């Protein structure tokens, strides 16, 4: 399917709903063939109801995994994701709640293990962003919301997941190209994404003796609900990268499949840059 280079103007409130987007994000290529790379694995995905998280859930399912997704309140999107996973012949548990709460994170992880019987893959993916033109416009409340959503739950969920992960299992964290090149209008968001890079590298060293791999993906401009929910104009979104267009979730999720599979058994502490050609270093 041809990828769009421009989008009609549209707006939503955060966190955004995928079923209201036009055009709809591309979740998985019609010709993507699963190869049982994640056969009978169980994955827990934060922010799995839409966007990159939904695409990861569907790709994991096509590769043979069952999934649990947690999300804030987008019930319709979550149910749609569950239907897509079930269409692949796998099981999808959906759990609404606020990952800023350590208590909720504990409850959700326990529910996942109780439901599926185990846990093999943790994908820390949920995030928010609040564009502001100046540093002076960023309030204390916004900073707390951004850090409370984008990085603190990575600590909560990873720590809790370690009670269930074993040698050969893995953690995959979603960062952003903004962690590497910065963003004049997303100062607090970029800061959390930089923290995720350091968190990933440090945790990978800490868990290497246990043979639990920790890696990440740093997407560039990807067409997800976060875009119309946070930017005033989306018409030219993504056109400033070398490939000249925004990416689709279907172009990002295979990186998570690779990192979760045995194909990446000798890779830890690393990031895959799916960003349309921005050269930002390692």
C-alpha cells in the first residue's frame, strides 16, 4: 500500500483515538509473513491500544505470541487491537489504567501473568507529549505529567517484570529520535526520551549476567494518534526527513519483532533508529 506524504488537517485531544484518524495508520503489511519467531511467548505492552503499540501487538501475534496491553482510557481502540490480535489466532488481554501509578503497574503485571501463565517480553512504550514554543511555557504540572508517564513507569514495570522474566527473555523500550537530535518544541518530552536511552543502556549492563536482554527503538515521525492529538497542523508532518514522508507503525513494529526474537540473541543495550534517514549517530 502506498504511504501518504501529506495528511488532511485534523485535531483531537490527548491521548488520541486511532479510530478517529484519517487516514488510518497502517498497522501491518498485508504481505508480512510470520515465521513463529515468538511462538508461544507472552508479551506485555504499555500503550498497546493504538499506534506503534498496536502494531507491535499485531506483529507479535502473527509471530505466535499472546499479548497483554495496557492503555489509559481508549476502550474502542483497545477492543479493536484485541480483535486484530485474535484474528491472528492469538490471545489479547486488555487492561485500562494509569501507568503513572506504581500500584496499577503491579496489578496489571500480576493480571498478565495470572491470565497467560508467564511473561517473556516487556515493551515499555506508552508516552505523552505537550508541545510548547518556549521553556517558560512548560509548567511544573506538565513536567510531572511528562516524566510521570514517559519514564517513571519504565522503572516500575521493569522492576516488577523481573520477578517473572528468565534467561532469554527481554525488555524493549521506546525512545525517540528527539533523544538524539533534540526538539525545540518538545523540551520535556525529549528529556524523557533521552532518559530512556540511558535507562536502557544501564539496565542492559545490569541484567546481562542474568541473560535478560534490554534494547530499544527510537522512532522518527510516525503517523499515530499522538500526532493529531498534540500538533496544531499535521498537513506536512514528517516531510522534513530524507525519505520525505512520515513513517507508518507497520514500518516500526518489525524492529521490535527482531529485538524480541532469537535473531537478536547477541544484542543488548542497543537502539534501532527507524526515522526516515535522519543521521543522528549511535
